[in-house]
C-alpha cells in the first residue's frame, strides 16, 4: 500500500548484495544454476532501508532463478558512479517479451503464468519491489542485453545521511 515505514540507515551496498546471494545460493544449486557475482570490492556505503532493499534484490534474483531452466546462469553485477549505485541481475532464462517490459511491475502480472502457478507466485513481487525502489529515489527495470534471458537493473542514489522526516536508526 506504500504506507510501510522506511527505516533509513547507512550500510555497505556490497554487504547487502552478498547477503542476498548467500541466501539464494542453495535455491540456485537446487536448480543446477551457476550464480556468478561480478562486482568490485569498492562499492560505497549507501543510505536506505537495508531490509527492504534486500527484499527487492531477493525478488529480482529469485525471479531469475525461478524463470531460468535448470542448469542456467545467473550473473549478479554491481557498480557505482559519482552519485548512484547499481545492481544488475542477468539470466539466460525464458526472457520477458519487449512489449511486456512496462507491464512486469503491474500487480498480478506474470510473463509465464504456468510457471508462476507451479511455484506459488502471486504476481506482486515486482510491484512491491518497484514501490520500495521508488521510495528510495531509485529506478528498477529491464535493460537491453545480447542473447536470450533478462537483465533487470536497480539504481539507487548514494546519500550520506537519512532524509529529514524519515525514521533514522
């Protein structure tokens, strides 16, 4: 509903990505996927709600695992610029048709309805993820890439302090 409290704290972006990758590693192994991490050790500290942002990362990586046939590759990369950090999740799975790119964040929308039913998906994950990212002043969406599969990019601002009026720990 967009009313959940956002608890802004300063944390290492890399640590959050690593924690999510560790959390999904067994699921990836169960599908015989190769989970590749490709990012340098110099990712900055950011300000955000770490739990909520990890929820977003978990959703995006989880979708890559779910919608890639067994034995696939999921590549998690990340980097930073002067004022933003980014994380990309690239898979060689079923992909999202270009005409559906704007719809994947709609509530209850699913690209592969049969696969979602098998795995118990509600079609709410990306809608919730987008709301969380937008509340952090960031962006989330598919990006062009070579070959089959999907690449989803999350971009977040690097802020050095929590914004006025938001809960701060």
